C-alpha cells in the first residue's frame, strides 16, 4: 500500500467520537481536521508545482522526471494537476475530502456545472459525504454520456434522406421484432433448463434415499470405495443393461411379496424366483434376489 492509499484508508475509516470525553473528542476532531488540511495541501501544492514544471519540460521529459524524482505514475500526476487546476482556489472548502473523491470531482470528465454545484453546497456547509459526492459525479457523467449519444444520433438521423429514414425505420422495427422473439425463446429455454434442473435434483434425492435405505451401515464404506475407484458410472451402466433384459422384465411382472412393503419414494421390484435345481443360472438368480 503506497502513501496515498494509506491516507485514503485513514480518511475513509469511520471513528465513533461518542466513546470519548467531550473535551478529548473536540481535541481529536481538531487534530484530524488539521491532518486533512495537510493532506489536501499536499495534493493541491504538488499539483501546482507539477503544472509549473509541465510548462517548462517536454512531454517525455516531464513524465520521466515525475517518475524518477517523485515516484508518481502519469495518472497520479494528472490527478494532482487536475485537483490544483479545478479546486486549488477552493482548497479550504474541499479540505475534508479524501484524495479519490477529490480526483473525481476535479476530473475533466466531470461536468463543470456539477462540480460548481457541489462546491457551492459545501460552501453553504451542507453535509455531503464523500460517497454522496462520488455518486453525484458518476450520475452526472452517465447523463452527459447519454445526452451526447442522443444528440449524435439525432444529428445523424437529420442528415438522412426521407427514403433512408424510411428504410432505417423499417430495419429498426424488424430488428426489434427479432430481439423480442429472441427474448421469448431465451426465456423458454431458461424455463426448460430450470425445470430439468428441478427434476434432476428430485431424482438425485430419490437415488440418495435409495442408497441410504439399501446400504444401511455399509453406506460409508460403499461411498469410500466408489469415490476412490470411480466405478460408479460402470455400475450404473450395467444396472441399466440388466433393467432392459428379459429376466428383469419378468422380475418386474411378478407381484410384490406381502412381507416386503414398498418404500414411500420407490416402487420396489420383487425378488427373482429361484431357477430349477441344477440349472446354470440358479446361483446367479439367487444372488440377484
């Protein structure tokens, strides 16, 4: 953090003077006010010096000198000079403002009438916190930018022939219609994605409940093995193959045994009937049961 950043942080940090004795609080406020004045004087006085030297040095020489002798970036030097040029004559009025607020108020992009209005209100002792001043400046900049764009567009439109205006009006109408249709399509796709996401979440919940119910005390070990080996997807694929087999179809066609009630979140498949003794699939059928 450089010096100006430390100054900025100190100026913006709030302090509760209510925790102090009245006499001590008054003295502390006075010290803080003198400190802010010195900070303000540092910015304004440095800006004045830079403006004077800029007149006597070439552009490249000036930037090299500022960097070598003061350790300032070109932007910081420009901020100092703008503050001196725009607010140097009102130094006492703006002495309580932190550097960042001062720079924004003095910036060439800030409309002059807004700057003058803020200074006038400060002179009248109106309470304008730094954040409020910055918001006023940014709002004025946005309005000025929109107004400039509207004026430019109006001038361009006036320069068109009636035929060109009619053609462009038709094009704008067509573009607006396509934009509206695109918005409808995007909203529909968004709704479908949200619907799928809700359905997938519900399915994941059912699957999780199924695992908890079926695995019981073996669930932690199962999850540990699944995460370590990454074979879950293979198990799912094989289960899907079995679910589509003729044997699984026969399994689903059987009635549910009376001693095995279904869970509230699933339709439980009944056990496979045992194969006739001596058949090759007897052991496998019993293992699936």
